[in-house]
């Protein structure tokens, strides 16, 4: 294929978030309403996007704290439709920061895209005195056009994170994300990506359309509850979930992700309740509440971890797996 015939079109899908937020005062960076400005307005006039062949589509307009399965399904459906277009080189998705790490992992887990899907966001609303959204959108374009780019990544504050590793670690600063001990994939400097790590493994197709179709067809995700072990913990919540499953099967919890202290250690009262729940058919997955590093397996580990995922991502992954079971 000649260079002139290479895919050049970029798609931008908007879902709302702070990047599309409005406040009544320009100096207000916290008292704003998310998901107000159309994504077409966000990209209009940005120098980096001028002359770019681009399709812009508003998939949703929400605060990402209120993310739901139907919004995810709509996003997945549109991503599949565009990724299968041969002229599309990659896709940028605007998103709120609060649940961005969950959406990023969901898209990577379900779609496994062979083309780049870049999620970007902002910590200040579009009406701020110095909004960060325009620079993040410009950096997202640099990443989606980078040679060899593939898979799902997150671009914010000049850094690029892979979907598996990214986590929101700060409630206010302009770079709220970290990839922990794995470190970022790279950084964007003056419109160019400087990469420290490799992209996710390549796949033969632009997207896993079969898995995507199964996800879009779901009536619901399996109910999975996330709990945390701590000093003086007990098993009251777990036992309440067991009782609910007995008396209201339609509301039954099918899985539990527990964030252990340290290397997945659990208070003995909580562990006993979790074992009772597992004996009655609930899936129990162990994670650590430590912000860096997975559970290191040990002799006598009471429950299995889920591929070393963080608690937030393990909850979503387990809900998806149980829904398919």
C-alpha cells in the first residue's frame, strides 16, 4: 500500500465529562456541571486538528461517575463500526476522569483493538480560565497518529498510559493518573510521542467484533460487589449479601472482589464470611488495596486474584466474565 493510500481519517467520539463541563464562573474548577459542551465544539479551532480528516460523533453526554452499561454498550458499538472502516486510522474518545480507568480496561478487554483507541479527558471544565482539555485533545491526536500505535491508551497531562495499568490517583491535579510501578507508556512533547514501553500485543483484526457483539447484547452485567479489608472489619455486609441471595434471587450478588491489606491479607472475620459466601456459590476474587503492585501468590492464599488487576478493574472483569458464563 502506498503512503498516500494509508488510512488517515480519525474519529472523535464524545461521552461528556469535565472536558465538556461548564461552570457559572470562569475561575471555578470544581463547581461545574460535567457533560455540557458538544464534542464538536471542543475540537473546533484547535491548531493540531486543523486540516485533519475527522469524523465527530456524540455518543453520550454524562458525568463519568454515572457511567452505565447502556452507555458502555453504545460506545462499544460505535467503536466497532468505526474501527472496521479501512480508512480510519484510529479513534479518540473524550471521557470523564472518574471512571476512565474502568472504561479503558473494558474497551481493551472486550475489543482488543488492532488500531489505536485513545481516551482523553480534563481536570478543568471547558469554561476554566486555563482549561487543560484543549492540550489533552491535541496530545491525543499525536498518540493516535504515532507509528505502530494500537490498543487502548489514556492521554492526560502530557503522559500516555496503557489501559491495564492506568489508575486515577489524585482528585485535583492536572495529571491525576498513574501507571504505578509499570510507569507510563510515554510522554507527548510538542506534538510527538516519546515512548518508553511497547504497545499491547498486536492482533490480526482491527477489533474483536465477536466479543463486542456479545457485550452489546448483554441485558445486564453480573452483580459484583467490591469490599475492603481494614482494621476491626467484620463480615456483616457479606452475610447480608448471602441473605439477599436467598430471599431475592433476582438481586443476588454473583461475585465479590475484596481489597486486602498488604499482600491481600484479610481480617479473619471478613475472611470467614467470604468463605461462607464462596461455599454458597459466589465467586470471590482477591486484590490488594495497595496502590502499586499486584498480590504476590503465597501458600494458603484463601482466594485467587484476577490476573493481577486492580480492584476496580477486577470488579468489572469479573462482572463481564460472570455475565458471559
